[in-house]
């Protein structure tokens, strides 16, 4: 019994060191613990009660946590105990914008206008950026920590979906915010897809695959069509982000088939769910999707026999598969454009074999775009043309910086950059959400200043 207790204690210690290791850089300890709280604990606090004006308690917690962290960082900076960094153009740009936000908040408070929620949140995002700016390592650990937090939320969301009863952490509050849920699911799905694609350890591989499957299911049940399309495009671009080795393509095909298989199961979950999920898909749509997957599976299995068996699969680059992925991406783009631009003519088509799926998809896509207000639209409404120009200009600056970072040829850096680009893209479809944007800002800051950890060179053999 004593031996078992010792083994149990060692296991707990090992688990603690895996999830919450001691900070490796004492000079950035404030930022390190701030990031851990924001990526692990903050997502699981989902209460949305209004406690001051238009602010919810979750937003107040974010504001207080960010403000205290930046104050502590400045105190330690004066004692020369934290990292100092050189100011770049983007830093100066954001400092000026933060000053403008403070001035606007001050003016509105003087006028007794309490509608300052958006300005406070933007100011918090600036604070998060400058706090995270000092971190220069541990990026993959932070992403994994976010996925561990997401696992708890996924469990609560799936339980609520299937039973309709109250669940862990009060996820019902989160699911009542469809736009916030969609942006958070995009982030979680993107991270699990990219980490699964490059993970080597079997245990983490299983974890990321399971998280991807849970994310896809919840995306179909509670997300919207724009979110589903963004995640599908993420899956398709993986072979263009990393070397399209046999193992990478195999993992990616698993994700592709899983994505469509779960989509075909929506009618089944709709029947057993404790919640009324208003999805227009029926069993026939699922059968058509499964038939398509069967035909694609036969074609892929037939081609897979041509891959050399006596060569390490990590050094075979499958250029043909990459070309096919490019063609699928092109078809996806054309279908999306046609569905958006010609949704009304599509709705008048006769419901023959497969046409009903296209009609439903087109209607869902257009409805998703119309239902959500983008951050770009918000800036135009609140700040006029100058607000829209500011965001486009800042986006160009960020993309230019990310383009330089991409040249570092590091897989972790590429993962951070892809997530950051997805964040910039989804701001043209969704408003910035307190549920997900702080995590996006952390990842974006990582991507802008990530150090290179050079990958091992591999010999490339064309398939």
C-alpha cells in the first residue's frame, strides 16, 4: 500500500510538472503566470451576469487581471527583474492607439456616457499584447495548456448537447452566445488540427485527434456555416504549411474523413439530443455524404499501394496529393463564392440528387454571414471610415511581420502564424469576443516575436 501511494504521489507530481511546470524564465514570471491563467482558467469561467453597466463579470475579471499584471510588470521592470525589449514600429503604433482608447474612455466618463465596454476590451487586448511580448519560449506548452482547458469545456458542451441538462462550468452560458462559441471553436479546432498534424508522441496524438473530433461535432451542432468552412479550409491547407510527408497526409486524411463523417451524423445526434437543434439536414443527406466518403476511400486506398514500403515515410514528399489538395481548395473557394453570390437562384433549383444539400448549405452560409456583425463593420459604425482604414492598415503591418517570421522555417512558429492569420480573417466575419479574443491576442503576439528553433533537415523523395 505504501509503495502504491508513492507511485501515486510520483504520478501526481509528474502530471503537475507536465501541466504546470515551474517557469523557465524568472525574468518573465508575471507574464508566464498571466498566460497560464488566461489559457487554462479564464476560458472555463463562463458566467455572463452584468455587474456594472454593460460589463459582465467575465470582462471585469479580464480587465482586473490584465491591469494588475501590467502594474506588477512595471514594478519589476523598474527593479530590472523583467525582460526589456526593443520597441518596434508595431509597438509604437499600438501604444498610440492605447493612448487614444484611454482618452476616449476619459471623455465618455466625463460626459457620463457609460457605453465604454468596447474601448475597455480593446485596451485590455493592448495590455495583453505588451505582457505577452516578453515571452520567448514555451509556445507549444501554452497551446497544449489551452487544449487541456478546452477538453473540460468540450465534456460539458457534449453532455449538455446530448442530455439538455446543466453541465460542467455552466457551459449553457457560453452556448447562448453563438458568435462567441463559433470563434472559440475555430480557435480550439485550429490548434488541435495543427498540433495533431505535427505531434510525434502517441499519447498526445490520440489526445489531439480526440479533441479534433469533439471540436468538429460541436462545431456542427452549435457553430455556424462560416465557422465550419474556416475549419475545413484549415484542414486542407495543412499539406501546404508543412512538408506533405506520408505520415502527414495520412493524419490529414483521417481529419478529412472524420470531418465529413461527423457532419453526416448530425441527423442522428439531432434525434437523440436533449436540446432542439434546428438543423435542416436529414438522413438522406447523411447517406449521400457517406457514399461520397466510400468512393473517395476506395480511390485513396488504391493509390496508397503505390507508395514505396522500404523507405522511411517521413522522408517521402507526396507532391501529387498536394496538387490534389490544391484542386480541392480551388473547388471549395469557387463553391463558397457561388453560394454567396447566387444564393437566391440556387434556392430555386429542383431538389434532385444532391441538390438539396447545396441549397441548404448555400442558405446556411448566407444566413451565417448576415447574422453576425464583423469587427470591421463595428469599427465602421463606431469610428467611421478612419476606423476601417486603421484596421486594414494594422492588418497589413501584422501580415508583413508574420511573413518575415514565416521564413524561420520552424513548425511551431508556422502553427502560431496560421492561427494568427485565421484570427485576422475571422475579424471580417465576427465581432471580437471576450470568450476567445484574449487567447487569439496571446497567440498572435507569440507569432509576431517567436524565436526560431530550427527543424531537422529531411531528405525529400517525391512519390
